[in-house]
């Protein structure tokens, strides 16, 4: 079984959530800032790096949401996705993707209903699940994550 370890940043500010617009296979898709964990990175380091690369925001997570598994089709790798919560206290201001891969086209601050309007265009079903976990009040302590690298 092939697995890929990924992280995602659920960023919340005043009832709005940060979503990145990407071009995947010639189609526009929406996702939380997310990506693969690189060699030697902790989960928190990886999600902070992905957030900065994809949105230009520099922030620290306040909690994590749990682990989700996703396989896009039989025989494809299984993605292990760890979601993190970023609660912004100050306005996010202007920010622009610093995406070295060039996949991010734009950043958006949307309400839950605005995200729901685009549900069919979310990158994977796990994007919506991450939002639902957050709205259900799930907050796991960062102290429960350990790394021995």
C-alpha cells in the first residue's frame, strides 16, 4: 500500500475560511492550503510552510482536527491528511501565494455557504469534511503530536 502524508490548514477569521483556488488537470478546484510533508519536517512545520507558500500568511496553528484517509480511486495511493486549525485574531490583510509549484491561482475568504456553493469543485471530499470537523467543535491539543526525527 502506498501512502502519502499530507497536512491542511483550516484558517478561520470572522466567520470566513481561507480557500485556495488551484488548477488541477486543467480544472479549477478549491482546497484549504495543503500539501505533502517533506523529509525531516514535523507536521506543524509542514502545515505552516504550506500555508505560507500557498497564501503568503505566516501563522501558528492553535489545534488540530484529526486524521483523514482518502484514496481517489482503487489502486491509487492513500492520502493521510492531518488537518490543523488556525484562528486569526487580526485581519489577514493582503496576501499572495508564494507557491513554488505554481498551482495556486488565487486565495479566497469564504463563508460556509459560499464554500457549499462550490462543493462540487472542492479538490476532494476531505476538504468539506475538514470544515465540518471544525464547525463541530473538534479541537485536539497540539501537545498530543510528537515527532522523533
